[in-house]
């Protein structure tokens, strides 16, 4: 729909097979400052839409004794994106329900009072402008996101190429000069390798974060119990850490890779920062009225309350990278994915007594009361 300028008279198309009604309404609307064209049939209306491009359509539902005005309105919305306000002498519930499926911008019952019609037109025009602006904004946002993702991939490739070269050179130096390097020299070569690996991981995590899109993805019905068990199998855990799935997890319709990322990042952090001789991590789920509430509880070092929000911010980490900390991207990715699904993520913790990370996912058709995973697991390494 084209943008409307305040100094341009809005153009209104009246579609009604009552010629007298069209003539009287046209006269009144012109006096109110509108440009008006009329159509006495569906065919005429569609022809005018192609040539005149009106800003708003006033559509009679009962054209030629049939309710085909709704069909015409649906085609107008589909082909031209133009706002439609219904004019009709019929107000029964069936017609109203049927008309609502075309997403009209108003519904006025005849006989029409001119002041009421003007108010309906102004509201519809305002809403149409807002809708048009929102669509344009969304389109520009999608274009910007696409450019950002393309840029991230290019930068990732351009940064990884020299890093691979640096790592290869340090491996050659460590091997060829093993007999001449001092202990400090060997330590410095090892530090170069570690920093290269850390930068490589940072690039991968940044690319992973930038690829999370706020739009529909390929989804399937996933047994989250089996999914979490698979995630646990990929984690390199020390001998003293145990991860337990405490109860049945639901079957959920989602993008399997995205939800795996959520559990991977939370569980991975719990294992990485475990500071107890016997580390215990418990995965649980509680069914609420309209959502599933998941939890990952550990008995690790805990987090001070002042950092609860900060840990979910991009590039924020409580432990510096050179002291074993992460990239500060993992939990930001968790937050972005969960919110993409309409859920939320939060934290409860006490220093020295562990942390519990919670996240919610709204229910969908695939998560009925009877569709729950039977998978439970205790994994110890």
C-alpha cells in the first residue's frame, strides 16, 4: 500500500450495486475532502483497483443478491494490500464471522450516517498507514539481517584463514624446535596455540549467534528427553560430574538444532565451571498451564544476584577468557532462541551453593498431556 501524504486527498472506492447509495455517499464524502470513485459490480471494482489504486475500499457485502463482496474484498487485500471497510445491511453473526476472515478495517451497518462513516474512514486510513509503515520497517529489517548474516559469514572466513595459518606455524615451531626451545619458549608457543583456538571458538560462537533468526524455521516433533540425552553424550565431562534427567521431558514441536543449542550451552557451562569434588547437575521440567518450565540445577560456584541479568548479555562473561572463561555468547544465544519461541529465561543462584537456570517454552499441539518422553538418564564420566 502506498504511503499517504497529509496534503493529498485520500482516494476512496465505493463498491455497491445500489447506484443511488453510491451517488449520495459520493457527494457527502467529496464535501468532507475525499476523492471518490464508485463501482457497481465486483468486476468494475477490480478494474478500478488496477488503474486508480485507491487508499481505501468501502465494500458492500451483498453484491447482486450474493455475499460475494467478501470474496472481492479478500482478493483486494491479497492482490493490492488495500484496506477494506464493509458496508452492509446484514449484521447476523454468520456474515460477521465470515467477513472477519478477510481482516477488514471496519464494519458499518446501513443506513450509514455521514459523521460515523467519516470516523470509520479516518480510523481505517490511520491503521492502513500504520500497517504499511510496519511492513516497510519489517522488510528493511529483514534486508538488514540478511546483510548482517552475509557479513558475518564473510568475516568468519576471512578471520579463520590466517588463524589456521598461525596455528599450523606454531605446531611446526613446536615440533621442529623442540630440542632448542627453553621451557619458557615452549610455554609461549603453547599460549599462542591456546589463544588461536580461543579466537577460533569466538568466531564460531559469534556466527552461531548471528544465525539465530526471528522467523519460522523447519520444525519437527522432537522427544526432548532423547534430545537432552544426546546433548549430554557430546559434553566432555570430568570423572566427578554427574548429569541427571530427573523427570519426563515433553515431546515438543521445534527446530531440533536450536533447542539442542539451548541445552548444550546451559549444560556445558554447568560442567565447565563446576568447582565441587562431586559435581551434580539435574535437568528437570514442570508442566504449567500454558508453557513448559525447564530447569538446569547445579551445585557449582553460584553467581551473585547483581550478575543475574549480565550473564545473558552478549560478550559478557564473569570469568576472563585468559583464566578459563568463555566467549560471553553462549547464554546470549540461549536467551535469543528461547525468546524467539515466545519463552523467557532466568536464573536463581547463591554464591557457593550452585545455580539453577530456568527457561520456558509455550505449549503447542505436539505437547499434549499424553505426549511425554519416557527417557530418563543419569550420565557419569
